[in-house]
C-alpha cells in the first residue's frame, strides 16, 4: 500500500508518500480502508523526535492517528464489526492513519460512522474531540461557571468551546478579529483578541475576580503560571501540555498528557456531529498525493480547525 512515511526522526520536509506493507489484522483487530485522515500536533513531534522521551516512535513511522473509512477485514475474534461498516478511529500507536489502510481495535477508540457524517469530518473528530472531552471531565465545569478557552480556533479548541457551551457555562475564547463570528457560532459568549490585547487583563475586565476554569491549549511550562492569573482563587486550570504543579496562587492545575477515552464517548461525538449539534471545522484539505505538503503547511501556517487528507 501507499503511506505517508518518516524513515527515522527527520525534519518535517523529509516525510514522503511511499510503499509500505499493508497491515494484517490480528484476532482482535479490524483492517480499515482509509477514506480520510486528519493531522494533530503530536504527529509533528513524532516525526521530528521532539516527543521521543514520552512517545518514542518505531521506524519507519506511518504518520497520523485519526482516520475514517470502511472496514474491509476483521480478525477471528471480532463480532461487533463486519466488512463494509463505515467507521472512525483513533489508531494511537498501533498503526498510522495517513495510509491507504490502517488497523484498529474494537473499543472506545473505534466507532461506527453515522449517516449524515462524511469521512473528512469524521476523521477530524477522534484525537481532538476525545482530548477536549477528557479536559472537561478533568475539571467538570458547571452551568453557573465561566470558562476561558485559550487556543479556541485550533482542533481541540473548537470542540472544547462547543462542549462547554453545551453544558451551559459562559465561554470566553481567545480569538483574532477574523475569527470572532466563527467562535460566536460555536457558542463563545465573549472573545478576547490575543493579538491586540493582554488576554489575562481583558479576561479580568470581563469577569472581575477571574474565571472558574481556564482551558489552556497553547502555553506550557511557566507560561501556564501566567495564564493562571485569569482564574479566580480556588479555580482550576487544565492543559494537555505540562507545567508547574504550583502555579503560584490558589489555582488547581490539572495536566492531561494523553486522553483516556470512555466507552461510547467517540460514538457520542460522532452522533453530535452527524445531527448538527457539533460543528467540525476543516481548515484545509489535501489529496493523499499532497500529504507531505499538508504536514509542512500544518506546521507553518495558522489554519483554523483541522487539516484533513482525503483519499481517492
């Protein structure tokens, strides 16, 4: 089969579409013919080795973790899926997604694709949607609380804004002037232009005393201590990146290095997307032949929502 491959830890412009062995499903696996795949920031770090201490990669590395397609073969122990089933999947470390075929295991990281949800939008959901759900589960915002989402126009951010809005909480989202209407359409009650104003100071003007929850999808390390100033005393800060345990003030820090999907969670996200309760923004689409370009553009350009690779 053809796949987007990194032969070793390499610069991003060294990945290429090349021949790679087609995976064979084991007894508890399914083989999926990929129709669309999406990129995530971790994919870039796996290519270059920036994440190798926590996420070492086996080489050659097939790029990508998010895919949507159709089951073409099932292992002998698989009873919940059959050839012909449309699915979406987070492949994790088992197989790459930007390839003509990928592998999946029945469980919370594999879901049937409902009618009304096409493959490109389905592929954009797994990693970002599940991470957003994990972040909310960690800090449990309630309807009477206020939540600041930093990085609201990114892949995880667009889901976080909508899921917080669905709870009924007040959503304040970082934005540019060009993205204000988009974010309001997702459910943001207020936006803060991070290019033209000090985010923390503007948030404290909007919510004197500070917000209840900060979801920071951008900063790491000591930068999170600065972000924590936007939270009220006794508030919570959650991030998929790592920072100090002590934020220098009375704010609880929660770091989610990798998500733990709950049974039915991916199915729920897919169902919400299919019936319109969850918008899935695709900021850029590339044909599989241009998958290497997709990686480089994802790394160097500000793209709202997700970058998706489609297959013929």
